[in-house]
């Protein structure tokens, strides 16, 4: 029992020594903690630049966050808000983004530069027959088809080839009348002698048949109906033995060595289309094959339902591969004019205005409204608002623009509060 007071005394002595040592350590380290805290809160030793008598508009967040205050204040870290004076508000729309945040957002920039801006306009269309390369065969006299020489639709005919032999009482009577008057030469030109065979020429009989009749010296019972052009028989209504009345369609022939493609071009692309431009056409029937051509005419009307205009494109067709009503796609190359351009991804189009985010340096970005022109090759021409060499954000620009809009709204709210405070202070 005598050892217990001794042990209690020893414990008390050790506890007292520990308390004393801890107090000494705290007193030794206090300057470090208090010094750091004071340095963070204390203003810098260097005096701020003299702003003269300019009025302070508001105070902005020292970390670049979209937060302003009409009165001096500190942020959550104890840092003083930065005053913005009159004349400095032009830079108030800039957004300051830290380097680590730029990396996390994936912000990329590209310089605005002059480049040839070419554009390829694509449209769909169908192959059509050249309207100037088709004819119909219809007799100018009453007769009967004695013999049909071209009996199938789709046959290819040569220019001057006989299509059918026709008997006509009127034509035979003219020939008999001619030979009853005695033989006479067939003349051409202004001094052409009027005679019975001249009436045959007016009725559409070919010169070679008139010469043959003249040489044989007697009337021919039938006369041939010949093709005026080389081409393909697209329509055949003639049947052997049928009566052919004047003006009745017997054959329709088209020359398909050159065809049209009627393309439907959107209204917004019409300014880039002009006659003479080169075109490349591709068709579903021939994958990988390209057919060169050129624009020959832009029709002067717009289809209201589709907001498109028809463009006529002329395509050579020497091998007959292009058939009427084939469906295809055309690519029209517009002229390449040099212009100040930025990538398409740099432009934020709200429908009423077009904005780019300009890099100002040191992590600062400024939204700027621009006026744009033509587009092509993934770039857009800038008509106003940018200079050559200025760098614009091409990735993550929507995030920066959203932050800029928030900052502008908060700044406007701060100015409204400041104006209301000023009105309340007035007597």
C-alpha cells in the first residue's frame, strides 16, 4: 500500500512534463501558421497602380469565375475581389480559364487564315432526253403503209434510213402529171423551177428519192419514209397495212449520243451555280464510274414543295450507257476564291447571330460576333469581326460560350443592384 502514492506521484510528474513540452512546441510553431495565414489574407506589399479618379464599376472574382459584386468582398479562399474601373469594361466579357481546366475541357484553337475556299455542291437528278435531239415522223399526205422496214421499238437507225414504204394516190398522181408534161430537171436554190415534183418535196419526200424518180423516168408506186436523224426508235405506232393520215405520229426517234441530267439543286446553293461549270455525275447503275459534263442552263423557277430549282446538265453518251430516267448524283465544283476562313466547328450559330471564341492569351477567351460568307471544305469565310492570325476555339467552344453568357448575366445583375443602391442613397 505504500507503493501506490509513489506511483501516482510519478504519473503526475510525467503528465506535467508532457504538457509543458507540448506548450513549448505550439509556441515554437505558432509563427509559421500565423505567418502563412496572414500572408494569404494580407494585401500585397506593392501598392496597386494608381487608377486616378476613375470610378469603380464592380468587383470581379479573382479566379475568373462568372461572379461579380458591387461592393468589396472576399471569395471562399479569402482572396479579395478585383476592382474593375471605367474603361476596363471592354475586357469584362472575357473568360479566364485555368490551364488544367483547358486541358480537361479539351480546348483546341486554330488561327484564322486566308485560303482558297472551294465548294462542291451535290444534288440528285435523272437522265433525260435532249429536247433538241428528238424528232417525230408523221406523213404530210394521206396514204397506206405498204411495207414496214423498222418494226421494233428500240431499234437503232441511221440518218436517211428508210422506215416504211408508203402508197399514196396523191403522190402517184403528182408523178404521173410530171411525166405527162415531159422530163424536166429538178433544180434547187432561188432559181428552182416550179413543177409537179416540187410538190413532192413540199410533202416531205427526200431529195434522193426525187432524183431516183427522175432517173427512172416513170412514176413510183410507193415512196419511202426516211429518218431525218440517227438515233433510237423510242416510239413506234406504225403497223404494216394501216392507213397513215396527215399529221399522224408513226415513229419517235431520239439521238442519245448526248443526254441531259436534270438536277434538283437546293435554293441555298443556287448562287454558286452558273452555266459553263464542270460537273461529275455518278449513277446507281455504274458504281465507281464518273461521267463528266457541264451546266448548260438554270431554270428560272423554284419548286415550292421542295425549295429546289432545276439545273440542266449536258452529258456526253458515246457508248449509250446513260439511259433516260436513270437516277444519279452530280457534284458541281464552284470557283475557289481566297477568303479569310475559320473551321466550321469554330462558329456558334444561334440562328440570329454567329459567334466565335477568340483566344486572348494567358487563359483568357473572348466571345466575338462575326459575319460569315460562303462555306466549303470544312471552313467558313469570315467577312467581318476577325483579323488574319487571330486564334479561335475549335473544340469545347460551346462550354466557354455558355460560361460567357452566365458571366454577362451576372454582370448585368450586379450593375442593376448597383444602380438601385445609388438611387436609394439619394435624398
